[in-house]
C-alpha cells in the first residue's frame, strides 16, 4: 500500500518537501480517514487527514461567508482564495508528529 505520485502539495514531505512518500498506516476517524506517511527521501513520518464530503460543503459555505464579510478589505479575495485552495485539497496535515 503506497503512493508514489502525490496528488497535491499536502502529500509533500513537511521536512524536505520531496514528493515521494508511502502510506504506512490508514485508519478511519470521526470525519474521514487518517493516514500515516513516510518520506522516501528523508524517512520523516507525518499524518494527513482526509475529510468527508459534508465537511467540504461546510467549508465551501465558510468560504462564501468569508468573501461576503471581507469584500471591502484589501487583498480579501487573495486571502480567501488561498484558504479555499488549501481546504479544497480535502486533507489536513498534522506535521507535528514524528516517529
């Protein structure tokens, strides 16, 4: 079980930024799936969390609310777009775990 072709930037190693990694463990959790990954280059391990579709819909509503609330602020569109891109990958990274 492994992934040699990461699909997004969250699949890059948080330490060395290499794209080659493998999933060493995969488990369900409350709102999706948690995966432990190991970098082929430096051996660093980190956890990614895939979130379910309903949460993605909620995040899109949050994006729309942020755009509406920040429409008069300079750079608001750029800030919201950056946040939306990170959230639309449907994974959250916890790079604080090292084993």
